[in-house]
C-alpha cells in the first residue's frame, strides 16, 4: 500500500481498519462472501486513489517462489 498506492502510514492504517470492520468483523459472511466484500473494498480503495481496479501489484509473478 505504501509504494504502489502511494499511501501514508495513516492512510494505510485507516484502510486496514476499514477492511477489518467491513470484511472480518461481521460473522454472517461465508468465505465466498468475505472474498467478495474484500474485493469490493479493494476496488473502492483503488477508485479513490484514481487507479484502475485491475491494477497489478507486481510486475510478474515469482513462480520459482511458489514451487518451494
């Protein structure tokens, strides 16, 4: 969040707090519901920052790290 989204520590803290409140505190969400809510939170964050909602956070995946 700091580098790619150019957020301050306070901004990142507030976003994480919002995500916790919106995604993890409600006990009514199924795993799929939490995934959808997290996606919505991240899309709104990207929109507020004026970025594309399909922004890639990493240039290319590190497949060699996944094989371990």
